[in-house]
């Protein structure tokens, strides 16, 4: 059985790589079309706890002024940075903010690479009620900082409100340097958050016309200053120490990260009026059970779903969550609710055998209004929590009960994104999916919510057969009387009595008897 992801917090570090052959002259090397951030796992302290989706900015947000990025004149296509992985359901990356003043230390922060927001923010040195142990920005220690002074308010999915001031400064992600980048230093929070990182680096969708009062987003600046890079980025997430996770800017690397040769793209209709990375879902349910939640009222547009690297789990609106969990809970024993995290925890089956647990089926809609299914096996959506004292394990479905007022009915976080190599295509405003190379399922895996697919196919075949026979009988009834009329007319022309040639049933014996006597 493929191993499942355990809830053990780990840190990730990035390694740089070269894309050219040794000894190639720098002048002959083409400018790279891909920026790659490599990740690998490093062990840290153990802690058993729940996790919650990273919060989203729902009110004010800021872009980033057009800032010159360092042009890539070397063949290196990998920019080293540090990322962390908390419980395999929240990833974060290390950035450096500001040019240190003489005698002052570098200021490093752990931020979530978040496709659900567009802002870059970090805690201020005077932040109240920020996460305990978080690193805080000292504006006096940065000699490249320029304060703007605009106040920005963020509202989060868990009810937290954060307020801060805007400023421009240098930002480094590994060896990639961005100057005059707009940031927010948060100095006030109304409640505690469940985030494990210091801040957020927004990767939300944007448009060329999106020039806000304070400047461009980080994504807009990145591709403006690197015009040779295809306007797309992709995530390949892993949960083990054997393979590296990668955040790739530019050309996707399907050969190394996917079991399929091309992406399947969802409909981008809902992205036309928002900067969120949205796609269209026809239905979501459990394989082989007949249990699904569909959205037929939306027609071929389907229901919007947010693909969110800043969220940890699959966050579903209450009505969707309740319907799906009702079917799943009875397959486990000892299930209990975890109100703070809005998830459930159950006893794992004997020998951790999940063969009787159904596959999660997500039916997407593409631009041609056709459906394609994305399948998540139990090994992919069931997380294990290990008790550090007695070694016992509990199974936790990575499905979280959201709120009725969340921006969209479905939010698919990093647990979902580990099952697929996900491509975010800015040029065509769409999201593509290919089976991850580390998924236990094969490429182009098929799944269906049909409870008895063979029976349904048999019924369909019989229905077609009955319909064909009905049409055949109708044709016979329609054309048979015409044939009889022509037979009668021929016999009239021959001069033979019609009664003798077309006897009634009761007269047939009499006619035959008279002929024998003759």
C-alpha cells in the first residue's frame, strides 16, 4: 500500500541547479524560460495538532509598483530559498526584506506562497497579538525602505482582522532580488490566527490593466521584468524527503512532475471578474456510492472553486461538507469532531487498510463544456496523526467545514495540490491539472460516483434495445396494411374470388376439405 502523509512538521530547503552543459559559453546560452524553486524536507520538532486554511484578504489589498527585477544572464534556472512544511498541509518559503543598515542583521521571514491573495505582508516590530514567536520587521534596520503610509485592512477566513501600513523595499527570494516592492507591515490584529508562517506572499491572478493606486502586484512585476518567461507558474508538492517540491515560474515541467503528458484545463469563466484563481466544478462525491453534490442550476458554468496554495485542506461550504461527511463517517469508528479546526478525527481501520474507503471524485468542466474527473484516493486525502507517547494513529480526512459566507463554495488547498501537478496560466486565465508523479493513482485515472456502474450500463443497453424494437414494430404496423392491400388488388386483377384466397380463420378447414373432395 502506498504510504500516506503523516502529520509531522518539517522544514524544506531549496537547492540551486544549472540548466546548461558544463563549459558552455555564457554568451551562447539562451535566456531561461523557467524559474525553479526546489524544496527538500528537513526534520524539526514533533507536534501533533490540527491545522486550518491560511486566511485570505477580503477587503483592502495592495499591488506592487513596477520594480526592476535582476535580468537573468546566467544559465541558472533554480533560485535557492528556504521553505517549510507544517504537518504536510501548509508550506511556507523564506524571504529576506530590506537592505540591512551597517551593523544590523538580515531580516528573514517565513511566508505562505498564496494563490488566494495578491499582497505581500509581514508583521511589524510593534505588532500586537501577532503569532507568538513570529519574526517582526524593524523598519529602522533597513536602509532601502521607503514608507508610503497608506493603511491597509485584511479580513481573514477565520474571522481575524489585520491592519498595517504600506512601504516599499527590496525583497529577496533565494537569489532572486526585487527592488521597490510594495509590502504591508501589520501592526494590529484583532484575534489570533492559525497560520504557522509569519506572513503571506500573494500569487493571485492579475491583469495588465490592474494598476492600483499603490502599484503592481508581485506577479505582475515578475513577468513584466522577465518578458521571456511564459506567463504561468506551477506547483509540484511532495510530502516526503526523497523527492523535492518545486514552485516553477515559466514553462511547466510535466516530464519530471506528472504522470500525464499534458494538462487538463478547467473553465476560466469565473476568473473574468476577480483576481482569484477559480475553476468550474460540475459535482463532487464519493466513488461507487451514488453520493454526490452537483450544481445543475449553474448549467455548464458549474460552481466556482478556488485553487488555493495558502489553504491547508479542502474547505467546503456547510451543506456540501455535511452531505459528504455523512457518507464517510460511518465507514470509520470512533469519529469525533474537532470544533476548533472544523474537521473530524477517527480511529484508523485495522492494519491501516483503507481499501473500503471511497475515492473522492471531483468532476470539472472544461472550456468545451465537457466534464473530466479528478480522483483523490484515500491515501491522498486521509492524513494520519501519530501519538508521540503510545504510537497510536488516528485518521483525519483532510476535509474542513467552511462557512456559509466564504467567497466560493469549495476551496481546494495544498492537500489537494499534492495529488496533481497544478498549472496557473496567466496568459489564458485558466488552471490546468495533471496527475502528480508521486500520486498512488495512475495517469488519466478514471473514477465515478455510480453505485453500480455495470447495472447502470446494462439498464442503458436494455433501454436502447427496447427503443429499437419499438421503432421496428411501429414501422411494421405502419407499412404492413399497405402490403396486404397490394396483394388483394393483384388477386382481383387475376379474376379469382377474394373470399377463396383470403379465407377467414373459421372458414379455412371448409375450403381445404372441398378441394380434397374434388
